[in-house]
C-alpha cells in the first residue's frame, strides 16, 4: 500500500519538441525531487515529430525511486493532416469545397505517427482510418475522393508504398498533384462567384418588390379621371357642383 502512495501520474499538454520550464511543471514535479530539466529533455525527444502542435503527455512517476515513464498521445488526426498539408482549417463544406490534394505518401506519414494510438491492427488499416478523416476535412487524395482510395487500398494498389512505409513523394508527382488541384480550385472559385452573384440578384429583386408596394398605393391615389370616394357617396358629383344648377333654375 505504501508503494502505491509513492506513485503518481501527471498529465500535461506541451508544445511538441519545444517544451520549456514553467511554474506549472515546477509545482507538479518539485515535490517528487525529479530534475525538471531531465524530464523536459525526455519529453522533447518523445514529441519531436509533433513540432508546432499541442501534444498530450502523461508522466508516470515513482517518487521513491525517482524513476518516471513518459506516455505520448498523438494529436487528433485532423491536426496531423493539417500540419502535413500546411492547412489552417478544414473545409467546413467538404462535399462542395476541397482544400487540398494529398499523396498516398503523406497519408502513410500521418498513419505512422497516429498508429500507436489507433486500434488498427496494421499500418494498412491505419491508412484507411486516415483516409476517412480526409473525407470529413474536404481533402482529395491522389486526385480522387478518399473513399475511392480506400477501395483501391483494399484491392492492394498501394501495398508497395504501405509495406515500404514510404513517406516521401517525388517532385514530379508533387507537381502533378498541385496542377490538378489548381484546376479544381479554379472551378470551385468560378462556381462560388456565380452563386454569390445569383444571391445578390435575388436580394436586389426582393428589395425592389418590397419597395414597389407603397409606391403603387400612392400612384393609385393620384390617378387622374377617377371618381374619388367622397364623390361616389354624393352620387358621383359633389355638393358644390349641384349649387350652380339650382341658381340657374331660378
């Protein structure tokens, strides 16, 4: 029971590969007697692949032996994909707007990083999991919908790249993917522009129709030749019009 009391767990959220000393860490590690710099060095070594991202880390500490174990949990798959492809955010309209065109090598790279925290039985299964995340983010893969690439992975089309854990693509392939996506992006912008213009036209039409109602009412009151309401009550003529006729009879 005494040994159990000497063990503790500390959860941290650190900058991948760039953790620095701070008051929070000092307060948590101070009572254990474990050198803070030693812990920071080990954490930075363990999280070096996550530079530029927030990484969840757990420290299992035995204060009696001064030993500690670091457990690194990878960031969400969406964050890893955005980091790999240089994206700030996902599409938001994944069915309509595509934000990137990834290579299978880039997908394998993310799958390798995420694999330890996935329930996937092998790297091939992990690749399929990453492809699923590409769908929700609006990312094309190899010029295609990620769902189609999943089918091709099942058929073994990318077995060579996956088995070799290939994470680098050729410059020629990168150029080809970029050129294809440039066309997709241009078409998306063209369609968005048309939709924006149509929306503005519809708004202008609605505003014109709304503004025409009071104008029409005023015009109706001012039409020449019409019998006014008060004239209708007097049989179509005013009382002033009747007086001259009475005088003429006299």
